[in-house]
């Protein structure tokens, strides 16, 4: 495994940015509704 020193590799920055925006309903979501009790659940997309 290469030593990258103290520099953060671009791929790591990209993955951290994706993780931070995961679950943000502004990125899209789906609304699920139970047909029995009409309870609702908002599920944000993980992009």
C-alpha cells in the first residue's frame, strides 16, 4: 500500500461528500403510504 503522506486522495473526498448528502430529501425522495392504516414514511434517496 502506497503512503500518500498527509494529502487526502480525491476519491476519499468524493466518497465523504456522497456520504454527507445521503438521506437529504432535497436530492429526491419517495413517499410510502400503508394501504391498511394510511401511515406515511418519507425515504430519502441515497445518491
